[in-house]
C-alpha cells in the first residue's frame, strides 16, 4: 500500500526551500549550486524535489520570457512561510 502524501516538509525539502526563501526565486541550477557539495545531489534530484514542493503548494513555478527554457521557483520570504506565490 502506498504511503500517504504528507504536506509537511522533509529535511531534504526544507534544505531546498531555505535556498528559495533566501533568494526569493531561483532556478533548479541556482538551487543545486547553493547546496553543499557533500550532499552530492544531482540536478535531476533537485528538479524532482522542487516539483514535489510545487505539488505540495510550497512553490510556484514561473516561466520567464527572457529564459524560455528556464523555470524559476518562487517561495516568498521566510516571514510568509509556508505558502506564498510569486
């Protein structure tokens, strides 16, 4: 039987959210670059986790016209945690 989906943040999700909250908005690459190297997280792992956070309602994906292939994830400021849309 599959596990119930939790709306709470895991430790790994919180690490990524801290990056987005600090920056205001960030691309997948910016989040990946901001994480400690010793975590060894691949780009695809960061992308998957950001998509899960979007599904949970913690992030909003925004397509920026200047970077058509680039998606910015916005999470608002730490004062508005956990939900704030761009």
